[in-house]
C-alpha cells in the first residue's frame, strides 16, 4: 500500500483523486500483490522441471492436443472432481511440457500442486522410509490438490515402493487430482509393477474416468 501511495505521489495523482478513491486504489494494489506473491510461491513450491504455460502451448489435433480438450482442463473441473489426466506419447512429443503447463495453470488458479518425475518420487520414498518420515510424506502429498508424476513407467516398481505407490493412488482416488505422463502405452503399464494384484488395483483407479491425451508425431527436440 505504501508503494502504491508513493507511485501516486510521484505521478502527481494525489491531487486529482479523492481520499476514498485513493484508499480503494491502495487496497486493490495490496490484494493484487498478495495474489501475485501467493501464485509465485505455489509455482516455486510445485517444483516443475520445465517452465511451461498454456498460453505458449501449440494446440494441434494432429499431435493429439486439441484446443477444446485443453480448455476443458484449464477450467479446473478435473481438480474439483478429483480426476486423473493421462498423457501418453513417444519421447520428445511434449508430454512433460504439457503436464507442467497444466500444473502451472492450476497454480495460477490457487491450487496447491506438486511435481515429481517417477525417479524423483522413488528416491524421495526411499529417503522418508530410511528416516521414518513416511507418514508425514503421505500426509504432505494428500494436502496437495494436484499431484503430477512424470516419466511413469521408466522404472519398475518393486517391494515397498509399489505398495507406497498404491497408497498414493488410493489416497487420491475420487478426492484429489492426478496427472500421469508416460511414454508407455497404457496396455503396457501392468508390466511396471512386480505384483499383478497391485497393478490391477492401481490401474483400475488410474484409468477409471481418466481424461487422456495421446500425443503423436516426431520429436519436437528435432524442431527446436
């Protein structure tokens, strides 16, 4: 508010507006700054691997990204409904960018978001078990309305880790939103789990009512 007052003073606007109008301007400035700072914190705390926005996203139905589907996700209804978004496609087709862009947009809507690659998540799970902090970690995940897991399927899930993953999925089912990005087709996801029973339990919850983006085409890394 003090900064707004100084700006009004430097631009010689104080003599041109009433006290009431001046107070409204300062209060609006304060609200805008608090909103901006909160969004910045949400984006920083999410830990996105890429700096991505929906505004810079190139929609193209031939690549599997239609403007209609993107607008549907941008509305935030999947977050309110606790639904899952699955992003599939070959290497370099923009899966991580799309996932990060959805996450960044969610942060701008005030949604608490966390981003992990599958490797990062596994390493974090191993660490919290070693330190005896697994309960707090699962509670932290549940406190975020959107969880993004990138590169799913790159590593096989075995032992305690597959049980941890099952708990994460179960905690979010129909309650909190999830975005999974993977270069593996969904039909091959069963092979990611050592236990067929855990695979069945997880994939039933993940795939059920999910919204899917099947990305196609050549690697964008060749283009850029």
